[in-house]
C-alpha cells in the first residue's frame, strides 16, 4: 500500500527559498537522496515515486499555490487509493521556533491555509502532519511578508541538515506507529 507524502509550498521560482516553501525544500531533498525526479502529475502537481523504511511512497508538490493545496492532494489521494490516514503533509509552522520539528495526526489547521484547504478537500483532518518551525516575525512585519521572505543561507543549511534529519525521524515514527 502506498503512502502519499505532500510537501506544501508555492510553485513559482521567486518563492523557491521562502519560509512558506519549507515543505517543497524538504521533499525535494528527500527525492534527490533517492534519485527520484519529479515530473508533471495529473492533479495540478509534480510527483514521483520513492521508497523509505520499506514503504512505497508517492511524493507530491501541489502547483496550486499554498492556499489551494487540497485541490491537488485530494484527487491525487483518490487516484492512488490512499486513505487520508496514509497522507503526510510537510509544511511550515509560524508558532514554532525556527528549526523545531513536530509530528501530529488530525486536529485543526492552526491558521495554516494549506492545511485548511487539505481538510476542506479531503473532507477530514485525519492525516499526518510534520510541522517545521519558521518562527514569527518580530516588530511590525506582517505574517504574509514574513512567510514569503527567503530563509537566510545559514537557515537553509540548517534546514538541509538537522531539520531534515528530524523530519526523517518523524516519518519513521509515523510508519512505526502505523505498522502497515
């Protein structure tokens, strides 16, 4: 049985290294390490196949922009007959300090519009999430300008190393807990 791993982000090059694209950056690294190349999928996404911890995975990057992520995720899951309980979303979280990584299953959207749309389109919140902390803006900077601002070079290196390692650990925990 397949699992669907979804990295959330925005598709245009100008967003490539922004905080809101943490999910894209992490899933790209995951695919690269497995020599998996993304190509255009049928459901407004880029997708590829890979394996990890003995599981067959569909990796997906929605091209719908963050706020409409569910419009890609739901039909992808339906086509591959993947239950919401076998979906893992990788995404940025403002309410966690930069570099923190947490896993969660179900619950609310926490103000994250990509997760909100996934819940809307899947008709359930019963999917796994791996949240990557990006911190909150200081001073009077708006949240929208903060999330669309690029990571510093130092932060990008940390994302590729310790944050990525923590994401892999959370994926292993999810798979171990699911036993399938």
